[in-house]
């Protein structure tokens, strides 16, 4: 890719996508609270990924001019400053911060999906064993990436030594590191993507519903594709604009994708009506319990007596309940998903 994208254009794209991620995340949190009456652990994980994304966007914005100058120096378009110039140290600091934040954003998104699946499919002992294996692999791969980042120029003490970081050996090692970073990221994305497919196959749903759920859970494939394109751009052309463009897309798309599964409730007319009904109930409850009003206590049919949403409520919002469940079971707090292997 030619250097046709300006720093201003990259910043505009980055912050626009970050704003989209923020808006969709707010919508995600709203849907969760309205439908479940509380937040779950995956909401905390998603909030963490969103805050890290905002910090990463700020680090990118600060670092773009440094990366442009390094690229110009590499193309002999600008005279290189002396080796002891503070510019190099600042550039390496920003590169380290950006790299670490990228991994933190991507792996916190993986954690969000893993926790999301655990909430949905905790009825199966077989799934729980698979989930722990997947979680262990994802956790280990994160620390492999972090450790290799800290030794990118050899030892950790050489991390801010531009001469050593730009040596032929270091550049060769960095290219090799990019490849196994991509392998670890894409590999763990595929693990997270495949994990719920086993359970979807066992659900007593219409084929069309299974296809929709599979499509929702397969959204993470977009992040894996962008990571492959970013790595290819880094290894083949290595232009600043190309690498910066795909890097910006990868992290923002990851957070956006993590927001989307809860929007499943908006796809169907039944889901939209249910959400609007719950919003109306919440508004009415707030009016009745406000100062000067008459306090009334009522029980939402999708809530537990304690007022907190349950995991079964969460499943209902994704419309994964068994259509053959008896009326008595529907009135209870536990709605089985399907006859799943344990």
C-alpha cells in the first residue's frame, strides 16, 4: 500500500471508529441492564476493552508523527538525528505502549466472548471442560505475546536502545515475531469462535435460528482476517500508512464486534417489543418510586424475586430457549436451553 493515507486521515478514521465502538458499547450495556436487570462479568470485561481502546487511540494519535518521521528517515527523505537524540527514546516508548495496549484490547475482547459463552452454556459439563481448556490457551497466549514484546530487541534492558532495535538481527527477529503473534492471535480467535458451535448444534431450535446464532458468534472471524491483512502489510510493504491503517481497524473492529451479540434482541419484532416493554416498565417503576409518588413493588416475569436478572433471562433475550418447554417451566426462574450433553 502506498503512503497515500495522511496522519490526519488516520486520526479521523481511528477516532470515528472509536466513537462507533463507544456508542455501540453504550447500547450493549443498556440492552443488558434492561433485559437482565444487572450487569454481568462480561460487561466488566467489555468495559475494560473499551477503556483500553480509548487509551490506545490516544497513544496512536501521539505516536503517528513519530512513526512518519522514522519512515521518512528509513527512506532517506530526512536526515537522521544523532543516535543519542531523545526522539528515538520517545519513539520506542510509544511503540512499546501501543504494542502492549493492542494485545490488551484484543485479549480482553476474547475474554468478553469467553465469559459470554460461559453465561449462556453453563448447563453442560462437557462445555465447561472445553471452556476451561480454551480459557487456559487464551490466557497463556496473552502472556507469550507480552513477554515477547518486552524482549523484542534482545534483552529487556535494550528495549529503548534504538541502535540495537534497528540492527539487522533485531529486524529479522521482529519480522519472525510478527508471524507468531499473528499465529497466536488468529489461532485463539478461531478457538473462541469454534467453542460455542458445539452447543448451538445441540440446541432445539429451527435451522434459521441456528444460522443466525452461528453468524453472530462468527463475527470474531472479521478480527482474525484484519489481523492477517495487517501482518501481511507489515511483512510485505512495511509502509507506515498501511500498517497504521490495518492496526487501527483491527482494534476498533474487535471492540465493535464484541458489542454486537446483545443486539440480537433487536433483530426480531418479538425481541424489539420485549425490549420496549421492559423499558416502559422500568420507566413506570422509576416514576412510582420517585419522591412524592406511591411506591409499588412488582415482579417482572423475566426477573427473579430479588429483582436481579438471571442467566435464564439472558438466554431468553437471545431466543435460545426450548420451544417445547411447558408453561410451568416458563413461569419459573429456570428455562432450559435444550437437552444438552453433560
